[in-house]
C-alpha cells in the first residue's frame, strides 16, 4: 500500500511539475511529497482507530485495577499506554492531569509521560518500513523500559512533591478519592464504558481532529528538514561531522537535538535522511529521541505541570537514557 505514495509523488513531482529525479530540487520535493502524504494518511487512520479503542477508557477503573498490583505491573501498563497514544508531551498533559486526579501513583503516570512522545503507532509503522521488524521491536522495547525505569526512579524520589500546584492539588484529591474508593469529580476521562458505536465514532473523530490539528505543522517541518537533508546536504557530510560510530558521536547527537522540536511522527523523515547520509543507526536514534522528548520547547510545555527540580531531573534522566540507547543500537547494528 505504501508504494502508492511513491507513485503519487512520481506523478506530481516528475510528471506534473516536470522536475528531474537527477536534480537536488527534484529529489528533495519528491521526498517531501511522498513522506507528507504517507504520514498524514497514517496519522488520520491510526489516531481514529486508537481513539475508537480509548472511547471507553475510565481512569478510575485503571486506578482500581492497579490497586494491590505490584508496582512493576503499573509501570509496564503506564508505559504501554503511553506507547499506544499518539501524543507529544504537550498533548499528553491533559491525560497526565487525568491520571493524577484519579490518584494513580506518580511513577506510573510518569512512565506514561516518558513513553508517550517516544513511541506511537505511526512511528512504529514507519520505522518498520525503514528498519525492519527486529530494530523496530528493539526500539519499542527500549522506549518502554526507559519509561518504566524512569517511573520507578521518580516514585522512589517521591516526585509528586515537585509538581506544580495545579497538578499537586489534583493528585492530592485523587489520592483522597482513591483512599475512600470513590470517583473523583475533577478527573478528565473519555466517555463511560457503555458507549454506543455513534459515541465511539464522535469521540474518535474529535480525537483525530484535535490531535491532527496539533501535529500537522510539525509533520510539515519534520519532513521539510528531512527533505533538505535528503536533497541538499552533500553525501557524507553528516557522517563526517557526527563521526563514524565513535563513542562521542552519540552524546554529541543528543546535545544537537535539544534545541530542536518534533514529534515522533515528524522526526521519522529526518531519521530516514540521516541514515541515507550514512550516520550510524544508534547515533541517529539518539538524535531523534532527543529532538522528540528532551527539546527545550517540550520542557517549556511540561513546566505547566512540573517544578524546575523535577524538570531538571527528568532532563538528565532522558539524556543519559538516550546516550546509552544510542551506544547499544550502534553495537547492535554492527553485529
């Protein structure tokens, strides 16, 4: 099916616009048209599908289910839920507040927040088309592990004391409600469990419109950067400047990604271009993860729910995780 996007790009760029596939402009525009149309189509379909499934989500029921369960199960479920929600950190904030207001432990909530921008179903589909099943599964597993370990660490440090007043009050109310085993009126959830197909459709349609409205511009920017790298950056330039798998290339790539911003979907075209330029897999993934989950714009948004101390801890945790992850993937790609 994905080949049709390439056929469409061929028709538009080479046949309609009359550009040559031997020119930098032609190659860059073809990359832009193919990846933009592909990502937009996948976004709409997958966000709608996940919205349909989430239509009956009730965080109080999640809280009750987690009661008495080992914390590692909660961390796994929080990270797993983050992996199937197509959100960046900014759009995860309302769900984050919903979890805290339901009294779900802060470590589980943070596992969700850490994993959500790193992994989503569209990114997984695109990674699979680029890198194959083995690397895609390893990427998803590593992202979930990062979320689980981060959540466990923040639970251990009692990170709830470093929430902003809005989130802290919601969490306190949620804890009281959880102790009394009563619903929390401030909790923001999807529709109740017994919903009709029409209600599911309306909820999924609303989710699709809202999330797509937030991320489409970042897709355009991400694909635009990828197209520029693909068409105009001389072959080997990035490889020469990021190193050829040297240990220092990974932390350097992580630092280079911090000033930038993209969501996991929009950064895939950049990842593709970096790989085509010869940058090692682990270095590329470290750069892209830093861009998605550790960028300055992301942390400005997270300041709405976290104090500076928690933000700084989260920042260091992510940078160390991405560096280790990059080294591991570089070793795996050489095996």
